[in-house]
C-alpha cells in the first residue's frame, strides 16, 4: 500500500506538470486561498457520530480549482494536510493517504471543470458556468470520500459503498450547503476579483469560527446536562433526573385513573463489602449491578442511582395492579441477589425495597420518594424483602430521621445504658465474664436495641464518643463486680472507626487506671471485616492495645472475608464463633463441621474459643464435648441490666451447681 500511495502521489505531480499550461498562477489569489484554506482546516469541527473533521477547507480547494486550476489547487491541498498534521498528529499511514487524497481530488475537480467549461462553451456570465462549479464540487466530494472510505476498507475490511455511505450520510446536508456557498463564492470572486476573493475568505473564516464556537458551546452544554442528570459511576439516571421523570409522568397523565409506582432499593451488607474489601470492590459491584437492574426494568421504566448503595426504580405504569408490583419487586430482589464476580471474587448482596404509589401515597416526586424510603426502612426492619408504604410507618421514619439529633443529647443525659450477657467457662462451669451490650433508654420510645440505632451511628463520628461511653460504663461495672467478690472480665465490641483512632489505646489505659482495673479485665471484640478493611492500621492499633495487656477477640468468626494470613498477624487471644453456626449445629451437619473445625483451628493457633447463641442444654453439652472453652446465649441468660445481672449472680447460691444442671 505504501508503494501504491507513492505512485499515486507521483502520478498527481506528473498530471500537474502535464496540464500546467491551463493553470493561472496568480500570487495574490494563490496566497489568499492558501491562507483561507489552511486556516479553515485548522479550525475544523469533529462530528459526534463518526469523528469526521468538517471545515471550510473543501470550499477553499474548489475555489482554487475553479479560479486557478489543478496545479495551484493540488498544491494548496497538500499544504493544508501538511500543516494540519501539526495539530492532528495522526498516524503516518493516514497522513500519507490524506496527502494523496488532497493532491488528487482538487486536481480532478479542476480538470473536470475546465474541460466541461471548454466543451459547453460557457463563461462566468452564464448560469451554466455556475452549474458546472456545483458539479465540480460533487465530483471532488465523491473522489474524496471514495479514497478515504477505500483506505478504511483496506485497513479493517467491509464493503466500500457501505463505508462511504456511513461517512457521508451524517454530513451530506452540510456538504451540499457548502457546494452552494462555493457557487456563491465563485460568483463574488469572478465579479470583484481579488478584493471579492479576500472578502469571501474573511466572511467564511469568521462564519466558521462562529459555527465552531456555537457547536462547542452546544456540546459543552450537552455534556454538563448529562453530568447533571447522570450518575458517573453506573451511567444510570441520578436523583435529579429521576425526580424530573416522576414530575413528567405526573404532568402527562391523561385521566384520573392513571397510576404508577416508585420503588426505592437499599442494598444489604454493602457496607461490609466496602469495609472488608475496600471501595474499589464496592464501586465495581455497583457498576455491574446498575445495568443489570436497567435490563430487567426495560426501556419502559427508569432506574436511577440516588447515591451510595441506594437505587430507585420507576416501573411501567401498572401501579393499580398490586400483584404485578409484588412480582416486579421479587424479580428485582432476585436480580440483586445473583452473585457478581469482581476480580474473580464472587460477591453476593441482598436488598430491601420500599414501594410508594401515585396518587394514593403522594402527589409529587419528593413525597413519593420520601414515602418509598419510609417503606424501604420498614422492609429492612422486618427483613421482609419489600413493603408497600403505609401511614403507620411514618412514626418509624420520623424516629430514624430525628435519631442523630437526639443521640448526642442522649449521651449527655445518661440515656445510653449498658446491659450484660454472662459468659460461662465450660470446663470450670462458672461465670467468667460478661459481654457489654449497648441500649438506648429513649424517653418516648422505650428501650431501643442496637439494631434500631447502632448502624446509623457507626456511619458518623459519634461512634467514637459512644464507644468510649460504653467502655467506661463497662469498666465501672466490672470494678463493682470485683469489689463484690466476682472476678469477672467484661467484653466490649469495637467499631471499624475505632481502629483508626490513634488516641484509643491511651484513652482506654486512662479509663483502666480510673477504675483501678488490670488490663486483663477488659476484652475487646473486633470483626473479621474490620481487620480486612485496613490490615496494616488494624495491626498497629491492636498491637498497641495488646501491649497494654488487653485481651483481643475476633467476633462473629466465619462470617467475613478473612484469611488465615491476616488472622495469624493479629495479636488476638480468642475466637468467637458466630451464633448463626451454633444455633443450628445440631440440625445441620455442615454447621456442626464448621463449629468443630473452628474450635480445633483456634486451639491449634493457641487461641481460646467462645461460642455465641447457645439456646439449649443439648447444644451446651455438645460444645463441651467438642472442647469449646466458653459459651454465652439465652440458655445461660439474656442480656441483663446491671441491677438484674447482680441479682442473677446473687440469686445463685451455687452457680456452678446450677450451671451443671443446665449443662446436663
């Protein structure tokens, strides 16, 4: 192909030399046309559809072909490509093809035009002359596109006609308009000479600049509009676009009976993936999940990402059909629960969906979204998968929204209390400690369990003051137990945010000194996910805590994405088997295997093992036979307030005998 291109270029030069007698080499006209053509080419606009460069250079080359002849026109064409390459820096093989193309099509147009004028015996004062200018433009355009499309076919295959059609169709109208401008420009140049030619060039350059600026402004406006209405991560609609679509559907309803639904989706356990594997994995999961939801909903609806792990769905209009909405919600949940593979790691998440309906649940986008959000949190609370909005759910929503504002006041007002669940040494058959579990004694809503507020607080800086409050109260209570003759230890759960707090070890050391307790009296529990979220920082913090003599425990072991490599790096002394395995171990052989293997693993690593969720004597007995060190669960006792815990201890005159009876 290189040899063919060189041959074509040489042939163009030979043709120019052979026809030089018919050319008009006027220096001023040549300079004006060269400046106009090159300037116009440097100001090109690239089409969105096929990245073709559109400029007024084609008009300038046809003007040169008509007014000056093939040689000057071909020279300007080659000069235009050479100077334009400084801006485009296109590949050399494209550059060679463009040089040949721009050498030949103005030359061919000039030869065609002057031969046609000679044969038709027409001059500048006759209409036929300008019809031939138009025809020359078409000839040049055809040769140009054939040479460009032909070379592209050579590179990637495909029919020539199809390539030319794909390239020409988007800009055909503008090229025909350029042909008419060329005819007008030739008329002005012929009528007014060099002055007219200069005037035409100036007007067209200014016109092209204005058009380019207008197109650029339009593209920027469109890009800003897309950014304003599109979620960057998933490519889905964002909150603003979703709300606008709701308003549009409300405005477009034809009759009072028209109804539609709004579905709000919040992913379950997504935070664990972010905390465990990092945000790159979380973002990758969202990128894959977004298009999956959009495909399920189809073009008749709309899927948006509202932020974080929250999506919204506007399904096709069938809100009057509750059964159909239930089927849609189940399909969405099934779609979300299908495993997503990220870097060869299979990730699975669940979701909760809230559904509100227009007009029964709201008459505007804001109300419909708010009430779908209320229903979604009701579904999450009940673990039902999805729920339709109901008025009684609003109390729950107001409580949730006001919780953050109330919580700081609650800490100061001593409304945040700590209950204690006994931990029993299986071999010694005696209480050896208790796990501190936070509660909120709300003045209006009563005693709130951690599930009602803790997840929300963990996402804010208030988790720091809460953790310090719980540790301080737990140590205070532990000191009272020891003063009463009960040598117990107390266990407190940490949050992932606590592990990145460099002041935590010093503050705990101060609290131990305040309550005159040895460090061994405090056990701190962390989850596998907390370790994996930032292993290096976790090791540093845990090492500082362990250096104080504090015992560290891995809580909910077996439910995270941990690895033995990280486990062996941690200065931990205890594993706690998650209750999900313990409660079903007698009925499910696989859970029994997990429990037995975890006990053996812990002992092999020199760790003690605690089983959570012991709810009957048979499970307690089996754990004892498997060699489990300590247990806790409802069979021993539910979590108790400090006074009730003290009474529970005091009411057992022979705690060991009572526990032996329970164990039997």
